[in-house]
């Protein structure tokens, strides 16, 4: 409990978590309002507004900023040297890392979960009866697009804490967190069948396959080897490997 209290104080007494949280709120709700306003009076050639689309600001931009927040929670301690005091107070370093990941992960999951619901409601109200005709939660795929995002957010935070502990440097950690899902995995689509085959094994692609409302419909026409829940397990195993490596390294290296 002492470690938990210390990590809570660190999280709430610095400005970066508050700024990151405000950015997550603005991006998540702002994106939902924007796409709903555009689709308020859809034309014949306008694609229907889906649940995955309206929560895209939360699941995309929001979770990305949340991962940056989680990485900063680790790398900032190395930057300012406070990690040494932390490890002196708590010699069980893995306990510090686990507590940090669970605390930020729980905070992120709650924040992202609330914003996902708010984005859905906001988009449904703004888009109106015609534009938001497909914004319903009566089927399992659409419901998974709502509750799947906070699950993805929690695992992403654990991954970001692990990455931050492995690289220790803010610039390197943030670059890796941003470039991996937005550039590296996106570039695979330019390599034809090879990219589709390899893309089925990319961690963030699997995460998107899990919380996407169209995952079940797309599975038959894609190179996926498993369904949405299999993709969640795959992403969770990837996160576990990275975080396990961080736990091993933090006990081997000097602070």
C-alpha cells in the first residue's frame, strides 16, 4: 500500500498526467463530434457512420497519448534521478514496476472507458436519426467496440511502462510508441500479399482487430488466423513478453 500511495502521489502531483488527460478528452470527444457533424445529412455516396469510427478519436489518438503518459511516468524518473530514491525505499523493484503499471492502467482504462461511451452518445446525438442510424449497441460487434477500447487501453499502458523501463529515455520511448503503430505497421499495407500475411501478426493490428466492430465481418476476407478474441490474446501475450523483459532488466541493471 505504501508503494501504491507513492505512485499515486507521483501521478497526481505532476503536470504531465493532467495535460495528457486533457488532450485525450479533447481529441476523443472532438473527433466524435466532427465525424458526426459531417455525417449528419449523409449523401448516397457517404459511408455509414459506425461505432468504431465515432470512437476512433479515443481508441486511436487517445490511447496513443495515454501510452505517452505511461512512458513518461517511467522515463521522467530516470531523467531527474528520482528512480534511485524509489528503489532505495522499495528494494523489490518489480513491485514498483507492477504497481506503476496497474495504477496508470486502471486510471487509463476508466478514463478511456468513460470517454468511449461519451463519444458514442455525443456522435449519436449530433448525427441525428438518419446519420446515426447504425449507431446501435444491439449486436455483439458494436458492443465490443465500446468495452474493447478500455481493455486495449489497459494493455497499452502496461506495454508503454515496459517500453519506458527498457529504453529509459523519453525521446526513444515516445518515438517507439508513436512510430510502431502509426508508421511501421501501416507501411505493411504497401507490400501486397506479404504485408497482409505479416500484418496478421503485428500486435497493434491484432488489437484493432479485437475492438473493431467490423472484425467478424472482415475475418473471412483477411489473412487473420484467429477471431477478435484470439487477437486480444495475441496482443496480451505480446504485452506480457515486453513487460516480462522489463521486469527482468530492471532487476539486473543499475538504477
